[in-house]
C-alpha cells in the first residue's frame, strides 16, 4: 500500500517541524509539504494533491475553520484532521469544524510534557488517525471551480458463532428496551447529531453515550446535542439517578457506567486504566449495561477507529440484549462497528440515516400504545 501523503498546516515553525518528524518517521506516511497558514495551503493543493491534511485551528490570515470551508468547496472528500488546543474556545471551534466537514481532530500536547512527551503523544494520538483516514480514502478529485472563482493496540477478535443479520434487515427482539447505550469515536459527533434527535423524541428512554473525546470537548458536545435533540443532554456526574427522557455523555478522561443502588440505577464514574487505549471506553459502559439492564439493553455502535465496544457488545448479546451498528459505507472509519458486524454480533447493520428509525422501532416493541407518548417509568427499574 502506498504511503499516506500528508500536507501539514500550522503557523508555528516548531510545530511544523515536530509534526513532520513524527509523521515522516512512520514508514506508511510521507509529508509532502507544509504551509504556515490556510491561504498558502489552499494554493498548494493542486500541485501537491495530498491524501490528507493536518490543519491548525488558530492561524493568522486564514484560520483553520475558514481554510477548511475553502478546502471543502473543491475537495469534498479530502480527509482533514484539525489540530486543536485543549481550551473551551478551541473545543467550540473544533466542533464547528467537524460540523463543516473535518474528518477528525487531535488536541495539541501540553507544553509541560516537553519535546519527548509531545512526540510520544503525537505517535499515539495522531499517527493512527492519519493511517486510518488516509488509507480509507477514495481518489481525491477536485470539483471544477465555478467560473467566478480562481482555479477521515489492535488485537484479533475471536469469532462468535451467531447468525448474522443482513445489511438493512433486522431481527424482531423478544424483550422490551429500557435503556439505550451508544458508543462512537472518529466521526461520532456528526453521527450523534444525526441520530439522537429522533431517538430522544420518540424513544423516551434514558440514553448513555460514550464518545472518545478529551475533557472540555465532551461538555461542549453535550451542550450542542442538547440543543439539537430537544432533551437534556449533559455530562454525567457521579451518583446521578437514571431517569427516562434524558441523555448523558461520559466526561473526558472518565469511564462512565451504570450501577444498581437498590432498585434505582445510577451513574458511576471512575478513572480506572484506559481500555482499548481509551478513557472513556465504550466497553466499560456496555459491560455495565449488560449487568444492570440485561436483555432490556439496546447498544448502538457508530463510526469509529479501533474495536472499543466489541467486548461490551459480546456481553450484551450474552444476556439477550440487542446491538445495532452503523454500516461501512456511511462510517468515517468502520473500525468499531465493523469488528462487531464481522463477528456476527449485530442484530442490524444500518446506514446512518436509518439507525434512528431502527432504534425507535426496537424501543417501541412490546410496549403499550400509551407508553409511546409518555415518559417510561419502567426504565428506572433495576435488573
């Protein structure tokens, strides 16, 4: 496989140097050029024709968001990874960039870590995303410009002998659904924005979301999803009682799970070791779903790198719960949903624009008609 050809865009000469050295030291990546701001980067695109761009958010002349929009006008499928600081403002702009078509993002390493720490951080966080998004690409072909303008620790999973559902089809579940558990990573914020509004409106169940994101970013994402979905979406806090008609997002750097407190499920948070190199991890949430809700749990796995959620999906299937995953064609990266689908753990493998309808359909099965329009008291039960 040919190396991923990368254009590095950052106004800091030191950052460009470090990024170039880290990426170039990986055999499957080639840095073919750099640019100190967005305007110069856009001018270089026709000559360099990169497979992927790393794009700083805060730059003079053309900032990252303006540059991204210019790139998307003529290169709609070119993967772009935003390079962001870990601040409230940067989190807001990063989510804006993802909504505008950025493939993913990486936060800049802390200056306190020094060059050695920064290099290690970038090798762990940036390199896998460059490889995943760059190698997934379709041929990058620019759209013709209008006449008025100048010319997105691997381990081999064990196959599970379960009859697979065909893409676009589903099996009728035997049990009612009392809670919905969603896992996502690369491409997840936009996928969540697509599926959550209808699920929140029509399912009227508690919804738990683990999206791979750092602190600050998860709080901003919760606020945006709250506005879009019409229900309260909040960062989870320790000990919160689970109530229907609300959604919780695992806060950055904390695992989120559900525990029983007598007959009342409550949210628990902890900073145990990362799983699948992630904290929060989907597997942690899904295992607790299997333990607390059993066959009444419905898991949804959206686009994402790696295989976080695979072992948790096994646990949910083992107790009779249900699993729905996003298909390959609509995923930014078909890692997390793909490993579940390939190992026959999914009841349904659906395009993104069909997942909300499928989740709502499953949430309604087995419930009285009156329950479809009222808040579900049953969802507060413990199992």
